[in-house]
C-alpha cells in the first residue's frame, strides 16, 4: 500500500502481506518491492473490480516459492 502527499509525492509504503514499513526517502522507495495494479475484466468473480498492492521482497519470495510453476526469470543487462 502506498500513501502519497497532496503534491503526489510518495510518503509511505507498506507491505500488504506482512505489514512491514518499507523505507521512503525524498519520495522514492529505498528498497525493492513488488507493486501490482490489476483491472479484472469479464468472466470472473471480480468483474469490474481493480486491485492494487505492494509486497516486500521477502513476501514476494515466499509467494513464488508456493507456485506450482515458477515465474519466468532472466537477468537484465541494463538497469534503468
């Protein structure tokens, strides 16, 4: 979950899974996290709903360890 100031600057980020406060400095996250925004379409139980959440790196690792099929992974040559 991200909290922004009236000037649209990030002031707080919290892992939606464990509740850990992720450090924010000058409007930017100071550690890696996973940010998800998804709009559900048709033919499901969440039609027309949108979800947004953040996971710290530890919770993301635990989540993907529970997958039957692991996510695709590759190393990037350039980091922007």
